[in-house]
C-alpha cells in the first residue's frame, strides 16, 4: 500500500476589512481569521515531513507579520477572504521546495470558509 503524508498547520490572526461588492463598500469591521495550510511530502530520515518549528517561524515571519492586526484595505485593493487566501497561498507556496502545498483554508467566521486547493490538471 502506498501512503501519502500530509502536514497541516492552523493559526489565526485579527484584522479589519471593508469589502467592495458591486461597487458598494461594506462598513469596516474586524474578524479573527482562522487559517490552515496543508502540504504533502515524504518522511525524511528523521521520520518527519518538515519540522513544525520551521513552519511556525515561516508563518510568523512571512504571513502574520503582514496581516495580523492590520487594516487589510491598506494591503489589498479589495480584501475579500478569497484574495486573502490567494495571498497566503502565494507566500506558503515558497516555504520549502521539498514539500508541495495542497490546500489553504481561510475562515472569516466559524462557518464561512474559503478553500484553495492544488489542481495538477
Ligand atoms: Zn468581513
């Protein structure tokens, strides 16, 4: 049996935004955005895909430092959860060339989430 190994890291950040929809901009408001990023990889000689410590440091340095506590309208022309997820995908993609990013999920409430998934077609 061939097994695939995945590693998933979840984290959250607080930020405010006002999304433009059909030319109308919402009233600015805050969310705690819940994020998870998932990679597929192979176990190395130590029996791990990648060190969680390295992944945590990467997330803090390259993602949270940009988004946490910010007014997202100063970073995105339209800070939809889709655009936030796309930004996180583009950052997370470059974390480690030995593992493959397969999914980014961003939830703006407990039950409202956007997913981006790999598509090898
Ligand atoms: Zn919102």
